């Protein structure tokens, strides 16, 4: 590769850092390091309602825990900043106007009501879904007048309407799309903020990204992105779409069936080098077929063209097995060092001690009393499952309630504290007309395995979101399997 290799990872700060982000980051990092290039971290935070600084900080912390340091980014700077999309809105608007002036994009004045009616008609007729391009026929001078008068509008990309659009992917070769099936994508929303597609292409060009390595779910966006490169007169980067991580049942990896937060793996005692090693094995293999290797060895051996397109299965049991091998490779002194750095670090021990010191009689009582603060998964026995069933409900109904607690109340929390957990759970009870004490006991047993613990919300705060989420999910699964 003669030209400078520049890769990027561009996560959205809208939730916990995802294992899929680490998977994509690893391959981008490795290609850049292999060729002496630059690895860029860009924060795609144009979703103003869901983006948060807490989630951004978690992304930084998780990637650094894994050892995937970036050369340019929001916190380290660089020659192509700013590296947060929310700080680049004027750049996107200026580029959108260039497209409008060139006839490659157009203002669309259709109201939300009209678009909803259009979707309903298309659904009823079972015809093509998508915008019908009505405003594409508006005279440019008339469109300019309406914009100047302040009429609400978006900016849409004018896509070809016939023939084929042919795009190139490093792993798949030519991928063909029927032009008539590709919508005229919104580029600038009515609030003036860009959509992912415009911001992504503009940023990749201005930041001189040479290789776009991302998940295969973005393949369907390639025609729009290629059209943008052509409209601007820019040379597109090399596109490489990695196969999606899968659950054991081959469905797309999801928090319903697998822990997906990197924070979970850190809190549950997985070693970062084992996690990276396992992610590297997703769709790829070392030339000598070793299944254990270092990050530097992966960087040296990587050949993107040899990535397998078969859906890689993210198997938690196999990751645990590999992690065990890494632990056994440590010296006893090294193991103690890792324990002190994470699970038995002063910060975590002090948080547990604050809850336990009024409840133990001897130092020897501490470990059996507080053991659930230091363990991973809990396997509820028959008695524990019986205690979790809510009054007046079946085990299956209680399981459904716990899953609703996860999705509605706990998943959205980014600033995980006793106060935020309590507020979320009490609000959930109020919305669902549930007496708090009837819900809190199942949650207590699910998260601790005990009926008597320190205050529930303080306990959940110390356990952390990832462990609480995992244990509640396992408890819900176990309850759901109980035969009525």
C-alpha cells in the first residue's frame, strides 16, 4: 500500500460501549499499525437526544482498557479536528449546499403528515416503500424562494432512478443494487443537523480515511455513500465490511442473548488481551492456525482479504475458556496484580466495605457475607426462583416483568448510582401499577442470590450496571423456563 493508511472507528455515544465496537476497532487499529498509518477515533454524536458525555467517556475507557489507543480523536486532538460530529455541523451544511447548487441534492418540503400518508398508501398497495421524489420536480428557483421564506424542509440526495449501482467491497467484490430501490436519502434534517450518511462521507474524506472497515449491516448504504463521493468529485476509500457477530442461534448478537457491553467483560474478570484475541478470531485465523496470540502478532499477520464471510458466533463459553488459558499463563504474582487492578482493587473493596462493615462480626465473615459482590453469574436454585415469583403472578409473568425492568428502566441509565437506579425502578412501578415491595424482592434475589442484603439500590450501585443486567437476565430466563 503506497498511500498512507488511515483508518477510523466512529462509535455513537448513546449507550454502553458495545463489544461490536471493539471488534470493528480492532481490525481498524491493526491495519493502521501494520502499515505505519494512523488510527482515528471519531465520535458520531449527531443524535442529540440520545448522545451523552457519560457514554463518550465510557467509550474512551473501554477502548483504552483493551489497549486500542488512537492517534487522533476528541481527547488527543489532531490535524483533522474537531473529532465530534456535533462540533462540525457548519461543515456538513456547507457541503450540502454545494450538492444543492450542483443539482445533486434538493430541498424537500413534504410535511410529516404527507410522508405518513405516503407510507400508509404504499403499505396498502404493497408497492415500493420510500420517498416518491415529489419535491425533486420543484423548480430550483421556486425551492430557493420557499427556503428563503423560512418554509420547513430537509435536504435530500438525488439518487439515480434506473439502471444498476455497482459498488466494490474488499471481501465481496462487486455488489450490485437496482437504482430504483434506493431512496433519496435525507442528508440534512429539518433542524439543520446532518444524517449519518452525509456526515460519515464528508468526515471520512476530510479526515483522509483510506480504508473504511465497518460491520456488514452498512453494505446497504454503500450506493448512497458512493453517490456522495461521485457528486463531490472525491475518490472513495477502500470499503471492507466485516461479518456481523452472531449469537449461538446465528441471530445478530444482542444484549437479550449475550452480554454486549465491554464494561461487563471488564467487571466479570475477563482479561483485555483475551477479549482482543477472541475478537480477532471472529471470521479470521492466524496462518499457522493458532488460537492464542498477542495483539502485536495479530497486527503483523492480518490480511483483510482472508477474512471469512461466514457469520462468526460469539460464544461466551469459548471466550471464558480462552480467558482461562490467559489466566493460567500469568504467574501467581501476575494474577494478584490483575485482581488488585480490577476485582479486588481498593475502589471496589472500599465500596463493598461501606455496605458490609455494620453487618459482619469478624473479618472472616466478610468474604461469605459479601461474596456476591465479587462473583460473576449467579445460578438461582429452586428456592431462589420460588422467592422471586411476584405475588399474584406466575413465574413466566415475573420473568416478563424483569425483562421489562431491564429494557424500560435499567438499560437507559448511563450514570449508574443508587439514586438513579431507585428513581428508575420506582418510576417503573408507578407506570405499571406495581407495588414496589413486590418487585424489589425479585430484583434483590436475582442480583444477589439473597433475601437479606444491604439496601437494594446501594447494593446495585456497587455491583454495577453490567453485573445487575446480566444477573437479572439470567434470572428472567430461569423463571421463564419454570413449568407452571
